[in-house]
C-alpha cells in the first residue's frame, strides 16, 4: 500500500524542480517513515541541481530533513511513532571496515546506494505513476514524507526546534566534526577558516568549543566577517583587500596548524594549503563539482605538510544528538545566523537564495 504526498521533483539538471503529487511506499524491514517538519537547503543540494555530480534523474533532492516518526518497519528498535528525529545525510551499515573503525561517515556500503539514488539494498520507495523516483543521499527530503533506513535516523528531545536542528543533518555536523573529529583541534591550536558560509561558521563554532588559541576567518564579505567574530573568530581577513596567506603568517608567526577550506573552490584550496606551516594540515571540507582538479608543489609534502579530506565531519555514531544537546545548552549560537524560511512551493526560490548567498540558513517548513 502506498500513500500520496507532495514532493519537489528534479527531472533534469539546470531546470526548475516541479512540485507534484507522488506516492510513497510503506517502510520495509529496518526502514522508518518520517513526516517532515523541516529540511535545510545545503550547497551540496546545488550539485545535482546544476549537474555537477553524477546523479540519476528524476530525483527528489534534499538531505537535511527533520520531523516526526510516522511509521516503522519490521525490526526497527531505535525509534517509534511520535519520536522527533533528524535524518543524517549518510547511511552507515555498522559492519564494514570504516564503520567498525569508528568512521561511519565513510561507510563502504553507502556510496553505491547514494549514486544509484536508492535506499540500502537498492529499493525505491517514491513513485510518480509507474515511474520510480530517485532520492539524494538515500533521503530525498524535499518532500512531505521520507522513508529511510533506521541507521540514518537520530532521536532528539521533543523541545528541540526541528526547523533549526535539521541543519545538523549535514552542514553543522560537517563543520563541527571537521574540527573535533578530523583535525582533533586542541587547546591553543592556530586555525584558519576559508569561507564564512554555514559550514565555515560551524568550523569556527567548533574551534571555539575545542579551545583553539587563534581562529582566523577569511571571506570577502565584511558582514560575514563581523558575524565570524561574534561566533568566536579572534582575527578576520578580507580576501578582497588582503593576501590571506601572508596575513595568516603575520598573525600566527609561523603559519596555521590547521586550515579548513569550506567553499569547494580549487583556487581557495591552494590558498588554504599555502597558509599552514611545514607540519600543518589543510582539510578540504567544501564539496566541489566532480570534475574539478587541484595542483600542488610536491616538495611541500616532503617538509611535512598534509592535505586531507573530510566528509560529513567524520561523523561518529553519537555525534548528532550530542551536537543538538550543545545547541540546546546555548553553546552553539545558531540564532545569530540569518535565516530564510520557505514553503515547499517556494523551493526554487529557496535554492536560488542559497546559490546567491542571500541567507545563511535556508529552511523549508512543511
């Protein structure tokens, strides 16, 4: 038996999404149906919309969903109907080499299902007539309901505002986790953050929580640099008027211990790499189009420099609810980040606002 609902369907890249009535199947074994309350709109959503990553169409985009559990399939034990949940943008099997070694965000089983636009095992739960619809990151949250694997669902307290904590499904967790899990920033470390969008601001907040000694924010927009200071940056650099690499060395005296590239721009990645000292680490956090490439001088690696990637903040299994708790305790001042709220019918307007950086937090409320 299936149920009717509305969703934004993308039939081909570089075209508007169509808000249409579709059907969703009942959850199967180890699956959960969630009635969405809100979903964030992340820059990663723009990649399939613009055709910048491999994607099977038609697809329901979206991967920052939060809502209330409607139904559960057989074998589900972690949540029950009525629970408030956020839905992680990645599935983890709990059994592969990455999962067993504490890196569920790098689950070896997840990538094929993400690329194929289905749930783990290959199932498709969304349909328009006789046509199966694909979903982004095994979620597809630009819809009134989602059916996802139980290992993507994380229970949160009933008083957590779902139209805020939905952002922990990707961007907030990506930034905070890059600092805490990938870099393992310690008290006194010097860091530089390239790009003060939502992910960059999350890196800054995470660095402040970890006790970083110097937090340098780099951007071209003065308003964002001012906000970065409010969130914990000790220094700011306007890249439109200053050389961020030279200024970083002037501020730190030797170069940053860690540089975080949060834009997904190859030229900026090279700047970030050039801002670390000889044993420092540059962490690529921003998502780029699949065909982009970067170039470096190999001799720099001989002196100990490191270049590493970070996907979804190297999420650990309990991170999402823990991060939400930090927000509820007032230790993550998300209210300082400008918000734009939209309806599902305004989805293309909302995506345009994200693409043009009109708001920091773009959220669809259902």
